[in-house]
C-alpha cells in the first residue's frame, strides 16, 4: 500500500502531466480527432520521445554512474579525513 506522501506525489505528477499535454490534445480535437484518439496520439508521442532520449543519453548516463561508483572509496576517504581534521 502506498504511503500518503507517495499518493500525493503521484496525484501531483498526474495533474502536471494532464496540464502539460492538454494543449496538444486540444489541437488534435480541433482537427476532428476524438478525445480518446487525441490522448493516445499525444501519450504515444511522449513515450516515443522519452524512449528516444533514453537511447541517446544511455551511454553518457552509464559512464557517469560507473565513474560515481568507482569514486566512492576516494570520496568516503576524503569525507573521513575532513571530519577527522575538523573534529579532531
């Protein structure tokens, strides 16, 4: 069961998505498509764009995560050194 905070966040996210996609849906409605088809076209387009961006930036994201994981020991050592020098 989702917590109250998670539910509120999901409702907010759904509301923002509806606000963001409504102009495109209205554009299709003015051109004679039904609301269901307009929503399907806009939703499908959003999914295609998100998948495209994921494919484009996949390598860069993977490289950054790899670099972050490799730097964890040095970062922890640096934080411990800083804490020891600050608090004795």
